[in-house]
């Protein structure tokens, strides 16, 4: 397992806030603070360049998170449907790159996530 960082926690909060606390598979409401709602990645957290990318995750309930993680084709279809082909392919290309090709800027990512969270919490 990959260790969960402070930035992962921030990203997870952002994803759940953006979803308004709903499972994005079946629109069931859980609430942004519910343990039953997860931040689910399209390309795994091991792909460092997309680990905290807004297109690379949705809020899913435990059941749909597990379901999609065990059904890769349906998972790809689900994210394709959410993002559209263009965004999905761009995300995939970025996921396949290394941090040598595209340097990571974790400080900038943290700053952007904090701004987004503040914005969403004010709504
Ligand atoms: Zn669900």
C-alpha cells in the first residue's frame, strides 16, 4: 500500500466537497464528512503526476469504489463518460509520464487545493 500523505487528505476533502457529499456513481447522499464516501482514483495513486489531479478522482461510496476497482473495463467506461474522450486521453497520457519528464510541484498543488476547498466551503 502507498502511504497516505497530508496532500492526499487535502485532495480527498476537495473531491468530496466538489461532489457535494454524493456518490458520483448512483447519486446517493452521504455527506462530505462521511466515512462511507471515498475519494476514488481513475489511475492509481502510484501514478504520481495524476495523484492529485482534479480529473483523476471522483467521490464514490464504499460499494461503488470496490466495485469499479474490481471491474477495470467498467471503471474506464465510467471515467470516460464523466470526462469525455479528450480529457480522459490527456489524463492517461499524463499518468504514463514520469516526474523526470514532467516535474512535480507539490507546493503549488497544495495551494490550489486549499483555494478550491475554501471556495467550495463558502458556497
Ligand atoms: Zn455508490
